[in-house]
C-alpha cells in the first residue's frame, strides 16, 4: 500500500514563463510539497508559521453567512467537515483570475455553473447529500467575491504574470504557492511595480497574514530572477449590492517585508531544531509477512522518495 494520497500539481496556471512545478501531497497525514528533479520535499509555509506562532483562530469566522444554514441542514460535525474543505475556495478564485487575465471579463452564467459543480463535488467527496438551497447561497456569495476581484484587477493591476506558482525557502525546506505575481499599484494613483499578492476571503486582514505575505515575497525573490519589490494581501469583500464592488488591500514594501520575514525565519529555525518539529521525518514503516511465536517481526521502511517512485511506476 502506498501512503501518498491527494496528489495535486502546483504550477503557474497561465502555463507560460520559466516557473517551477511542484506537487502538493498527503504523506501519512502530513501535507508536503514535493519537487521531482532533483528530488526534494518541503513543509508548507502556512502550517509552518502556525506551528511557530502563538495565535488565535484567524479563520473561525470565515464564510459564516452560509455556515449557520448548513448547521440547520446537517448538524455541527458535518458542517465542520464541509467548512474545513471549502473555507479556502481560493481554487475557484484562482480559476476566475485566469479567466480575467485571458478574456478580460467574467461570464456570470459560466461562473455560476462552474461554482455549482465545484460545491456539489465538495459535498459528495465528504459523503454529504448536496443541499441546493445552501449551495445557491454559497455560489452567490462566491460570485460577489469574484466581482470584488474583477474590480481590483481593473483599478490596480497592469499585467498578471503568474497565478498559484510555487516558491521555495531552501534554508528552511519550506514551499508555498504564490497566489498572484503581477505588476500593480499599491495605492490608487501609485506606479505599477512587481508584487506578490495573497488572495483572501477572510473577514479581516490580520498581523499573522502580513507575516505570511512577507515570507512569500522573500521566497519568491529567492526562487525567481524576476523580483518583487512589494507584497500585499487583497481581501475580497461582501460589498453592498447596487454599488461598485469593493476590496481591501494592504501592502508592505521590500524593506518592511524582509524585516518581518527575517523575524519569522528565526522562529521557524527554532521549530526545526525541536524534536516536536512541524516538519516530519518522511519515512513510512510497516510490518511485513507472517511472524510465528518467538520470531522477530520483519519491519520495512520506505522513504518518501521510494514511495513517490512507486506512484510514478503505477501511472
């Protein structure tokens, strides 16, 4: 039995430019990023920062508008499962961003159909019967977030270069996908500059999230020659109907970001040096064959690389 599951390819969704490709996998319950050539594995940035930071649950209020109706429909446990699965519908936002880049518009009927299909599949993956009344609410709220994203691109973005593109922090063996690398304004009348942007749908922008984007800019600049000089968070909002869609945007210049990233690096190094590190030893052990009374059991070990080779052989 292979212990690698939930394999997802992570690469620039625009399919252009000289950017890295990685795989996001589940290995014995751990979410890791895997590079094939040369073979290497990485912890995720978000999980690493969470393990190295004293913080409250910043995401507890996400998507609350339809959460309560789900509790009515399915009860608390199923709702927790579903919110965990869909709290970050960044995948859909990234796909919408590709459409905006390539077509310069959003067809709302197409966007609605795509979102309905996505959320129906999300229900089924958790063995929950789809509730179309709730899905309709979710999809409408999602479309409002897309409209907010569309407005941000119109007001601030000059050129989109990469979407959901992996960057690495080799010293700490950490990787993460960068939601957006683009040329954009930091203010309404500012000049266009290369910027890494994290897209959020949370209820507010937190200090912890600013730490994250500071690290993301440092990782991007370590990984690629085309450097970012700003980093930011764009939060899509549930804007008032009948008015122009709105968004919230906070940014850091290069010096401020690198200062924060340096502070995070010190915390993360301490975690790596601990026996209870967030970064697992990627070896799978299992008992093999038959052991009679009095015999020594045979225990075999497989490294992550060996397991990954088996996955590729079976393709």
